[in-house]
């Protein structure tokens, strides 16, 4: 069996990518430091970390990216809830969706506060508000009772993971880490 140089390089690249070793060259950067401590390291590295700006961002920029990503997600989630509410005919489902819509409005307001905390250097407040924002998102999931299912469960899970990332960044900033 003949191996060309191109095939060898392709297989080495494939092995590195599938094992996540491409990130090993940037060990010690804030993204890797944060991701190794978050609830879902794969989400952090491969979903949140897929933004090219996150890979080499310092802690403040990483925080801004995480907050911005959460804001976009929360706004998208609010639209999904609103459209689900408009199309729902079941009164119970409408009630659940109404509670979800209120909880998500709280999330959107909280994310604006979180950004103010980051900009103002209030890292302890940033951590507290990130945790409370995650709780508001999880409240939406808690109101749905069987046989009803939340139309935004995946979004709420991502919000929870992003808030976890924000809280870890807040801890690191509070500890004096910047780069």
C-alpha cells in the first residue's frame, strides 16, 4: 500500500482535530483556563471557542464575547417564545410560555447589568449576576409540566453554560488575571 505525503498529512491533521490537540498549542490562554473549569468543557472549547476571537482573547475580551453571545441567544430565545405563544391554542401551554417569556425578559435585563459589571470592574457582582441570570433561564424549564415541553430547552441549556463561563471569567478577573 502506497502512502503519499498528502495522505499522511491528511491523516495526521484528522487525528489532531478529532483529539482536540490543535488547542494544545495555546495552553495557558484564558479560553483554555476557563474551559477546563466549566460545566461542559466541550461546549466551551468547540461551541463558544469556535469564535476565532475567543481563542487568543484576554479575560476582559473573553468576558465581553461571552456576554455578547448570551445576549444574542437570549434575544433569539425571546423571539422563539413569543412566536410559540402567538401560535399556541392550549391555555396551559400559553400560561407556561407566558411565564417563560417573563423569565427570559429578566435574563435580557440581567445580561445588560452583567455587561455594566464587567465594564465597571465589579467582578464579584458580575459573578453573582451571572449565576442569577442562569437561574432565571432555568426557571423557564421548570415551569413546563408533562406532557408539555419547552420549545427553548436547548437555548436555556446554552444560556446556563454561557453564564457558567461568565462566572468563571469573573472569578479569574477578581483574582487579578488579565491575560
